[in-house]
C-alpha cells in the first residue's frame, strides 16, 4: 500500500495560546515495499509525521494519502478502521499500552477489533509471539509480571498480529540492552523482506538507518531537510555534522582513511566488509583510481 | 481532543492578576464564592458579570481560549438550567405544551443559578490560569498555617495538592498517548453505541492506572533520595510578598459586595 504526504503542515493546539507548529511543508513518498528511516533530533517533528501515516491526526494543511483514502484538513473522516488495520504503529515504549489479563488476550485485542475471529486471532497470537522471539508459554501469563524487554516484545507482537501492510516503528529499541536491540531490529528487517511490508523507522541510530533502510529522510525543525538513499545521505557527512547528527562508524572510518590516503574512494561504503574491499582495491591498484 | 482542556493549566503572561500574591488571589476567590450568593436580581447579576469579565480582561488570557476550554462545563451549566426549568413549579405559567409546563420562577431560577455556577467556574479558572500550581500551594500553605497549631497536616496537604496539580498535564499527555496507541489498535473512542464506548475505556484506564502507580512510587523514591523528610524545618525558596495591588483588589471586591447589597432586592 502506498502512502503519500503532500506539503503537510501540523500545528498542535491550533488557536490557543499554546499553539505550536510541529511540522511544515513535509512531503514524503512511501511506495509499497520501501524501508524508510526518519532521522532527526528530539522535537524535529518525527513523531508528528508518524502519526499522520495512520490518520491519528489530521493535517492542518496539505493532504495525506493512505492507499485509497485521502485525508485533508477540512474533510470529516468517519471510519478509518480499514486504514488503521493496514498501517500498524509501534509507538515509543509500546509496553505502556498493555492492559489485558493475559498476554494472549492482549495480542488478540488488535486483530479482534478489526473483526478477526477469536480462533484466527489466537493462531496469529501464537505466530506473533514466536516472531518476536518469545516462547508460547508466555501467552498465558499476565503482561504485568513480565520484564521490561519481554513487555516490549509482547506489545510489538500485538501490532504484528494485526498483520498490517505498513509497519511504523517509533524508536522501537529505546531503552533495551544492545542484544535486545539487535534482535528486534533483525526481526523487523526480516519481516520487511518476507512479507514485503513497507517499513518506517524513526530512530536516533545512524547505524540502524544505514544498515536497514533503503531511503532516509532527515528532519530538522519540522521540515524534511534531506531525502535520499543511505549512500547519498552519508556521502556528505559535513552537512549531517552541521545539523548536530552523527554519521555511522563506517562512514567515519572511510573519511579518516580518505584523508590519510589523500584520495577519495569510489563510493560511500555502508558496511565494514564493503569498506575493507574498497580499501584493498585502493591499496592494490591504487594507480587506476 | 485533550488539547483544549484548561483545568489546572497555567498561561504565562505579564498581567496585574499574574503578579498578584497567591494568598490574595485565594482569599479573593474564597470571598467571591460567598459574594456571588448575595446577587438575586438582574442588576446584581449584571454587576457580577461586569466584575468577572473585567478580571478576565485584566488577566490577559485570551477570552476565546477560556470559552473553548470551558466547553465541557457548558454542558453541565445547560443541564442545571434544564433541571430548574422543568422541576420548579412556582409563579405564573409562561409556556405549556402537553406534559411540559414551564413556570416563570423556574426560568428565573434556572438562569440565575446556572449563571452563578458559570461565574464561579470562570473565576476559579482565572485563578488556575494565572497562578502556577506551586504558587497556589505556597499561598494555601501559608494561609492555612495557623491550623498547624491544632496538629492539622497543612504541609502534607499542600504537598499532596501541588503534586496532583503538577501531574494533571502529565496525565493528560499520557491519556492522549495511550488513546492514540489503542486507536491504532482499532479502538474507536469517538463513535459507536454506548456499550462499545464504555468498553473502549478499559484499554485506556488500565494502562493509565498502572503508569500512575509506577510514577507515584518513583516520585516517592526520588524525593527520599533528595532528602525529603516532611515540612519540619523546611525553608522556602520563593518568598511571597503582599503588594498594594493585592490590597486594591480586595478593596475592589469589597466595593462590589457593597454595590450588590445595595442593589439586591
């Protein structure tokens, strides 16, 4: 399913003394199958953009197209359930949304809201709990007796069980240990491939953005500052540093090597293996470059 | 949808009302609540309305904002009005249609009582809009100070109040967040039959309770870690100062009461 944001503007608490412009003139294209990473500082408007992807908020200007549904500032939308079923959002600290008596019931909650039968929902719950790397026994426990990391996974399973076409992740690994981070990111990456999902990842980690995304959008002060493939974005690290953002370790290293060799590499490498290969080429057949 | 709520919210501005001593504001509100009951005819209510709107103007809080924020309260006011309209059976009949009869006294009382109610809410809103929660509790603590002599836990009460006021916006934000998360999971908070709507509240309330308890516990730990041991021997960083404007404001209210007493029938 394609999602398009066109010149979207959003003001919080419009027409009150607390009015605040959150995003302005944001245009983002999200064709089916894209893995987009949204990067930016806290308060740059990432989370606001994300809420538009699922029609949780209505733009104060511009249009949002989600599949066949168009959302404009003045149109009243009655039933958005079909949109929400197809776009699953994993919010920041999703464990705060758990409420049922058992993990199983909580995971089934989403699908059953969208009219999936109880039997099917339970089957989905079993699949989802395995996808997030937990065992089936946990299904019968209360979500409130789990550890923080387990709760996070259960909450994620609750969104996966809705079987959305687009999955939106708002810093899904914040506050997890390094191992848990990697597990969860790998799981999303493989899901993305297997199910041919569209994925939107809001993150502070340049490493994750460069490793998993095929498109990166950089937000700054409520606007999209730059858009492009990871290679394009990271080929010009000076601009990123100006915005106070980091670049991945690999890119950093490449730039150090380049200044040490006094030469430019043929491309911007996004993995250590790539970089090693490029460096080898440069050292062996340096003259041809 | 929570964005327009104004209860417990502070609108920073530079105005006479903002600069008033919280003690005088509290006394003023307390007296106003009594004074409102003096009014009993059109002239006295007109005087009250003029006074209240003068206060709103002085506070420099946008009128539109206050009106928008009080929308939920309007419902309550209208409800009071309707109750009085239909349940009071005194005076001349002014309207009759089948089983519905409206009496003159009912209309009069309905309008006056809901107006009284409305003015009280407006004035108390001005208090919370122009005074930070900390100022309010500071003021309350000093005003209630004498009660310490009879072992009344004034400090604890003030602390409880400041904590609950402080967390209203936090709780609102949290409510909004969880509502969005559950909406994304297919809950419909805004429509559908009553039964469905009541059911929709559960996935909202339980996470709110859980996080509130957690937050309370963390707050207690944090306070203890910073050496909090109750009000005994605690000094104040913010000193309250009573200024001429505070006295003037109280005199203004006194003048209003005199006018009301003269005009009342």
